[in-house]
């Protein structure tokens, strides 16, 4: 009479939902910890860091809240467009830093991920990417 357990028909969707919630919690905790690290710095230290990065202290706080992986999608975008992200960072670190800054604050990451996955990024990114102008200049210079 020992019967194998019958899996719940919605187990996969439940597992996926739980993983998404866990990932959100990890990102939230990390962003909070990063923000607290910045809050532990003096106003002068924050101003000095911001000045070195050539941004305002408010922009630095915004970037810190987003976390260290918030511009990771930029690497995939550049690679999908045929641009070597490491080469760009080596050749022009200020341009790369600006691209990362804008990518960090972008609100269209999901669309970007979908377009990269569907191999449609080369003509769709211009509709929403805050880096479109700079990336187009990089692509044109590459020709």
C-alpha cells in the first residue's frame, strides 16, 4: 500500500514564485546593507567619493541603493551588439563608467533582458535604452 507521492500540478510555478521572492529579499537586504555602508560615512567622505566619480552625492546614494550588480546587464547588451565590454573599459573607462551609471538607474531592464534573449536587441534597444546614443556612437566608431 505504499504509494509514491503525487506531485502537486502547480509545483513548478510555486517553486518559481518562491525563488523570485527569495531573490527579491536577497537584493533588498543587499541594497539596504549597501545604503547603510554609505550612511556610515561622513558627509565629507560621501562628497569626496561622489566628486571622484564625477557625480553628485545624491546620485551616489541612488547608485548605492541599486547594488553592485545593477549594471551587469550592460555587459550582455554590449556583447550582443558586438562590442567588447572589457576592451571598452580598458580603452575608455570614463565612457564605460557613464554607461554603467545609466544602466544602473534604467527602468527597462526586463525589456532589455527579453530582447537580448530573443536576439532582437540590435534594433530594439534604441526605443528604451538610456545608453542608446552613446552605444550608437561606439558602434559607428567601430565601423
